[in-house]
C-alpha cells in the first residue's frame, strides 16, 4: 500500500510539473533579444518608434521650400536621358536638377527626375504622360513643386 501512495505522489508531481511548464511557457517560444523585438516592431509599425513621421525611412518629406515652375507634359515613347524607358512618375528636369530628385507636384502626385528638358528651357519641368491628348489637356500651368527626400 505504501508503494502505491509513493507512485500516486510521483505521478501527481510529474503532472503538476508538466502543467506548470505548459501554463507558464509563452506561446511564441522563448523571449527574443531586444534587437529582434525592435526590428519586428519597426517592420510592423514603424510610426510607433518615431516622433516625427519624416524620420521613418519609408516616408518622403520636404527638404526645401516649394518652388513655382511651369510644368508641361510630353508623351513621346522611347528612352529617357538616364537610360530607362519612359514610364508614369518620370519627368524631365533642367540640367541643374540631378537625376533621381523626387518632387511632389501639387495636384498631380510624386515625380522623379529621369530625363532632361530641351536646352533653352531651363526652369521648366516636363512630366511624362501616356497619350498626346493627355499632354495637350495638361497644358503649361505654373505649379508648386516640393522636393522630397
């Protein structure tokens, strides 16, 4: 009889130990180091780590005061001055503006300098559009451009 009590006590002890292990083990596995937790948070909700939205790596923010410039449109097919094929979001810029410079054009969206305007047209920006009709409809308005980074 004494042996039965010992066996029951042993089995009960093993069960209690197993239940305690199961109850106190996190469902996600062992704790992650702080760096891994921070990277996971950064990927999921980067805005939680930054007080200024412009500090978030994926957010483009103004780097200078807006400028007023004439923005025309062109629809020619082919290759731009930087070697890429024409596409939405591309624009021709004066030679003083480096390739890759990104501008927010008020009312139109974000465009990247990938082509050059014709010589003698300094100060003019020329967005690429898909059709000649679109280019004609766009006209040559003076618009607000804000450089982004």
